C-alpha cells in the first residue's frame, strides 16, 4: 500500500535524532503523533525499524537500510520546497571548538569566506560542553578533540595532530632526552591542572606515569606556548602550534621519539542537518581546507 511522506519524514527525524521525543521536536509535532507515524510505517513495511531503549531508540538493520535509501530524496525534496517558497535561510553559523585550533587553524582558513557572505560566531570550550551546545542547538558545528558518541550527532575525522615536547633553548642539553629523569630540573607548563597532554606523552613515549606537579597552568595552549617560549619550562604542544618556533630556533625539541603521540580531531554536526544547511556547507568547507 502507498506510504505517506509524513511517515517517512517522521521516521527519518527519529533515526537522525536517536529518539522519538527529539525527532518530534525537530519536526514541530507532538510525540504521540510521531509515535503513531512510526507504528504505521512499521506496520506497512512489516518489520520493526527501531529497538526501544531506556534512553532513546536504536535503529535495526532494516531501519538503517531504509534511512540510507530515503535520506537523500527527502532532503532534496525539502530543499526544493524551501527554494520554491523563497524562504530565507540563516547564514550565520555557530562554531565551537578548542581555542587554539580555531584561532590558529580555522579562522585563517575561513577568512576569505567572510567576503563571500559567511557569517560566523565562535565559542571555545571542552568537548562535552560543546557537544551539549550542538544538541541544544546553540551551536551548529563543533570541532572536538575527542570522538563524540552521542545520539543525533554526525561525526567525521577532520585532522590529526602530532605532539612535541618542547622548551626554550636554555633548557636544551644538546641531546634528546630518553627518560623523564632527564627532565627533573625543568619546570612543566600545562593548560589544565590534570595536565592531560603531558600525562599522555609520558605514558606513550616514556612508558611511565607522570608523577610530578606542573609549575604553571595556563588554560589556553597559546598561552602555554608563550610561557614556554619565554623560558618558563617545558610542555607538550601540538606541532602545528609550535612548528614555526622550532624552525626559527625559538624553541627546541627535547625528545625525538620514533612514534610521537597522535590525536585525531573530529568535526560534528547534528544528524538532522540537511545537505544544504549552513552547518553542512561549513562542514564541507572545513573538510576541504583542513583535512
């Protein structure tokens, strides 16, 4: 029997949002209405499309296959309707991410786009807070230093960053260090009291836990770079942030491991963002320029 487009739109909203309630909110419909749409569609196709969970729903194999088949046609149809009605499309995109990466990498990459009509608003923060902003719709695009694992979020790897243990020349002994004991006399600088980047480097490169306290905490890696460059001590920084100082000699590489720590950054948008939405368009630009 024919299947109403409303049923498919409700199904796709649930699939993208990861819950019936969130899907209903996105469509501007009541939860009972969307629930009824889903039951009618499952009856029409003769199989369950979601497994009900305590928090949200999980698509079955049949649900994932149906979503794959209908997503592009429905998004295209929606775009045609918007164009036909000549509805205004928001051009301001709200982007969240790490302060250093957005300031050092993203803003230079997007500078030329502002003259083409892009309107950008940025917010700095930690991954969990930024993803919460994405889901509550105060942010449209998030760059995250950890992989988000939340329903309703579409995630794509964006960049790989290599980390380097660096200090001003006054702290360089002339040969690379191989054990943390060789660094005992050098103060450590970190962007957080827990020193997560330093701790990861110690485990990965030296094979031991970091047991020292840091001498200076600066909640911005650009500030860490400035302090280290001035001779405050040593720190572990993303290579993109300090490679110019290494090239010019303002900083020295204290260790040279065969496999330096590597971290992947991710680009996240809401799963319900259409292919022609400002969020999706900015996502495409970032992938083209920064990947």
